[in-house]
C-alpha cells in the first residue's frame, strides 16, 4: 500500500482537473451575461453586484464543510455531485422572472461551489502521491482555463439562443458527474489517518505553523490579485480608449497565469515549495511596477510576467497545506480557502478606494509595494 500511495495516478488527476474545468465554466457565466440580466429584470448595479457576493458568501463555511466531508467520508461524493448541482441553477438563470429567484439560484450554486472546491485538493493530494505540486498544478490549470473559456462560451450561447438558451449546457456537467462516479466511487481513500476523529480545532493547530505565514502571503498577494483581475480592463481602457484592447489584456494576463499555475507546482516538487514561493512573491511586485512605468511591447511582456508570477503561487500553497494536514485534508483546505476569500474580499474594496483617491496607475504602484510585504512571511515557512 505504501508504494501505491506514493504513485502519481495520472488518470485520476486528469479526471479531477477536467472536472474542475467543467465545474468552473458554469460559475464564470455571470460576468458576461450580467448586462443582459440587468436589462431584463431592470435591476440596479448594486443588485447586480450582490449576485456575485451571494455566490461567494458560502465560502465563510468552508472549514465546516471540510470538517464534515472528512468526518463522514463525503469528499468523493461532494466532487461527484457538485458539477451538476452548480450547473443546473446557472443554466436556468434565463428562466428567472424575479430578482429573488436569481438570488436563490446563485446562492445554491455558491453552496455547491464550496462543496466542490473544499474537498477536491485533498483528493488531488491523495491521488498525486509524492508529486502533490504536480497534481495541484494540473488541478488549478483546469480552474484557470475555465475562467478563460467560460466567458467566450457564455457569449456564444447568448448570441445563438439568448439568455434562455443556457439550459442545454447542463448536459456537460451531468455527464461529468457520471464519469466522476464511475472512476471515484471505487477509489480507496483509506490512507487518510483517522479523519473521523479529527476536529476542526485539531486541524487548525496541526497546520497553524504554515497557515499563519500563508495567510500573510495571501493578504499581500490579494492586493495585486484584485487590482489586476478586477481593474485591469478599466485601466487599459482609460489609457488607450480601446475596449477590445482592454479585454485582450485581461485574456493575456489570465493565459500566462495558467502557464504559471501549471509550471509552479510541478517545479516545487523538485526545487522546493519555499524557493518557488519566494521567487514568485519577489518577482510579482517588480513585474507589476515595470508594467505600470513601461510602454509598448515591453509593457505587454511585463503584463504576461505579472500574470505568470501572481497566479502561480496557489498550487504551491495548496500543496503545502495538504502535506501538513494529515488527519483532515478537506478541513485544512477549507481554512485556507476561507482566509483567501476574506483577504480577497477586503482587498477589492480597499484597492477600489485607493484608486478613487489617487488614480488607477498610482494604485497599482501601491499594490506592488504591498506585494513585497509578503516576503518576510516566506522565511517563516519551514520546508516540508
């Protein structure tokens, strides 16, 4: 059994990564169809923004969802069912005739999103053996690729059948759940050490020595992450007056983020988690600073490098968490995801306020400085 536990189970890793891709495509439908929803239901921008908040709200329950999944052995079943449960309400948004119906649909999807993302890294770690970084890279690549493809698919569906034409799309999620059931239901997860006896408090103490420094890194990164992911199109449009170029810049940023996600975890298996994190945390603020002060081709190059560095840290941090969480991997990931959600939510508001006060260009410079503050936390991490 020991040798099997160390083996990288390629088929299972690729299937879980594919399911991450399929699952996250549906959650990426909101942004591109939001203008149509606003027009159809005559809702305000505040109400439109609340839809996204409602979907993310269940993230506050991530640790408890993880603890329940570990104690009851529900990790596999959560992953099997979640793509379908997420897809059904997201594909029926065109049928909503009232705003409260949309809120209910997005809240159901949000619960399913949490139910999927909390236990999935634990299962990935299990089937990755001693190549957890590689497994996390494949898994996160699925999610990042979905954020690139989802808006394109949504626009295509709307252009052909309108907002009401989404419902046939749920067939892909249903098929994915069937595939997951066939492959994951027989999967032996018995190598997890006594998950039913591990409490959330015990899990917190078990990973506290890595969770604290990772929380510091997440907080520093959240400012750069939010600034680029939310305000980059606005910044480019203000500079160039070209909306198409603004959208292309975000796509380019995300594309190189996928490359960073795919390579960082794999490299961390051989080079070391701490070294890869240190390189990414050190380079991201520098490339962001150069992106702001340069122009032309050099600016595009810096944009690519910024996306590569900022987004590459997630699989490495997930691997660190899973290596330390021996008793309750889902609960440990839930704690990590809850901290990530809180820091990102606060950072978006703060970054927007800074941009209002001193302008978008200066806001990016401030975020670069804040990003460097993550470096001291790197040195508090211990090598696995």
